[in-house]
C-alpha cells in the first residue's frame, strides 16, 4: 500500500523515497466462539515484519463494525484492555510498512466506510498502478486522497450504496482496479479475501477444526500467521480469486476480470520479504534461500576460509553457499535484536551509522580470514559498504560479496517501497564498479535463472521486474517517461555485457 497521488501537471507525489521496505501484512478471520480480536492480534504479530509503521483491526459481531488502528507496532497499538473491548466473531487486520515523510495516522488501516447496515472495512497489501485515473473516476480531488486503498474504498462505497451488496460491489469495482492487491474486507456479516489476477502479493486460507466439520476460517498474507493461531493451512487464494466467508463456510465468487493473465507472484517474497517459515507455491521459503546459496556457490565460487551471512536475511543463503562449497560456515556479525531498523534514518550518513549500531563484528572469528559474505540484495549499498569496512577493520584479509538476488535495477510499482531509480546502486553502476564502490575484493549476484531454479517451481509464475525491467502491467503514467530513458541506456549497456560477477584487478 503505497501513498501516491497524481498532481495537476501529471507528475506524482510519492513517499517512495526510502530504501526497500516490506509490503503490508493483511489478516482476516471468521470464527464464532473464538476470541477473534486476540487471534487477530497474534496473526498481525506474526506479520509484523511486513510493516511496522501502523497496525489496526476491525471486529464485527453481526451488528456493528468496530475499528481500532494507530501508529506503531502491533504490541504498541493493542493491549489486553483494548482487545477485550473488541467483541465479535469476525475480524480483519493490517500492518503497514514504515516510511519517512508520510508516516501518519490517516494512512493506517483498515480503511472504514459507513455504508450498508454497519459499514465495511478494508485492508490492502500491494500498490495500484492506476490510482490517479480511479480517483478521477470517483470524483476525488488531488489532495483529498490519502492512499490508493482509500480510492478503492471510495469506489466500493459508491457501488455498495447502489447495489446494497458488498460482493456485487467488489465484482463491479475490481475489474477496473490495476496493479497489485491482496485485499481483506469485512462488513457486519461476511469476511472477503481477494487477490489481483497476477497474484503479485500472497494470501492464504486456513481452517479451524477438522476438514469435515470446520469451526472457522482465517486469511493471512503468510502461512505462519495461520499456524500460530492454531489454524491449519488449506490453500493459497488463487490469483484473481474472490472468496467470501460467512456462516455457510468459504465460497469462491467469480469476478468478471477484464482480461485473463498468467500469475506473477513477487519473486522477492522468496529472496527477502517473506518469513523463512512461510510456504509459497508449496515451497518452504527458508529452504529456497539455502538453495539460492548453493547455486550461487556453483555459479560464482570464491577461495575463502569462512562463509558468513549478513544477519538475518543473508544467513540461509550463506548456509547453502557453505554447504555447496565445502567452506566452513561461521557467524561473523552479531545483530542487535532490539535496535530499530536502519531505513528509519533518512540521511545517508545516518543510515550508515544505523548499520553500525545494528551489526557488530566478531573479531576473533574474522581476523586473518578470507571471507565470503552473503547478503540477500543490494539497494543503495549502504549496508554492504559499512559491513565490508567493519570486517576489514576487524582483520579480514579478503571480503568476497555474494548476493542471493540479481542486481536491483528497476523500481517496484507493486507494493515494495524502493528508492527512486537514481538511488539504486545497480541501476547506474556495472558490477565491477559496484565491487569497487563497496570496497569488496569480488562481487557476484545470483542470476535470474538460478534464482528461479532455487525456488524450484519452474520458470513461469513470477514477477521479476525489479531485476529485469519486464513489468507485467502498464506502469503508472508518472513513471513511464523516466523508465523509457533507462530502457534505452540499458539496451546500449546490454550490448556491452550482461554481467553478474566482478573480480577486482589484483585479486
Ligand atoms: Fe516483487 Fe520486484 Fe515485482 Fe516488485 S518489481 S513485485 S519487488 S519482483
């Protein structure tokens, strides 16, 4: 859910200026007889990694819909007293990622609209690509829109008012909504879950009780949010599927999508976003990350004494690299578990300082060693530059960087908040130049082909646009011109080489 709205001159105002940030987390539950507010709290807690800016939930008891949301982490927004006041048998919840510059209450979700018997609430994971057009359609003035989710809520409110039925309103509105969305919605009677036809962002279904006598149902962005509330994973919601959950169980409703397309689940969910214990496309994410490291070791070997990962997301791929290369695995950096995340610091110098506060080297492990250091991605290069410097200052004789996702050269328009393309280090540097900028003895990225091989479900079914520039949908109008220029430069550069690996002279 990206805050982004058009301006009169056709440009756009975006809060999309930080580093890579997670998508949002969404959750839904229909479970008579259970404390749904407490279970929603637990589900959101399991999805906290997808967003730390704000948290909220809406709870319904058949007559009323109550919404509580605020800035902060799940455990900051809700306590036992708040939860005990939220009585009902169904709920939806949301965690929103953190940004600087647009961190305000108005962006917190669920969004609520007082239409119908008790109104409806909506939570959104993803980012729409035609927000400006939709806002014009619904008659919202520039400046009156807080988020793309607000625009959808407004469209639904108009249609709901006309049709008197939220499912009918969804079928009318969803086909004109473009981009990435996994929505959870709720009115006083039913819970809804829907994924866009590409299925950019995940959404899964869980069940309470045995298959032949279900006692309730849950929806969540990731599978661990189901298991920790005691629900059994049933299946992923299909791309383009709308499910309705009520006293009769779970039903799929056919949405008259304007076009049928192939699924494009975000491949970066596997490399970084999703929890390691999540299952996507039937694969456990941790294991796919280990395989990324194994394939990276075969693709870009290094002579070294120790393999280490940049905590925490680089660790599984480092384990895989060590396993495949036969080089011992060790922990060379300790992460302070209680520190805020580095992207909160807005200035480059502050970000670098934040890396030092977050990560500290284990000198006795490192001194005199040639290191392979595995990380999940390079965005601006702030973390890697600091890490390489720290390791050298601690006595490492060589530092070979290995990255378990391909070079990040293109911005994301589907719900992952990336910096502008100018700030993406790989967008304007060759891999060789990047190794030099980062101070590494060598640098290598996994190829797109090996990334897909590591996931192990075939070549198709993924969005990989941030690595390839092949966007599955039209990009927002404000971005198209700038991307056109980049494409021309890319085409020229491609004639020179498509490099994933660089070893600096003298190494
Ligand atoms: Fe994911 Fe990248 Fe596609 Fe965005 S552009 S959805 S981050 S693969």
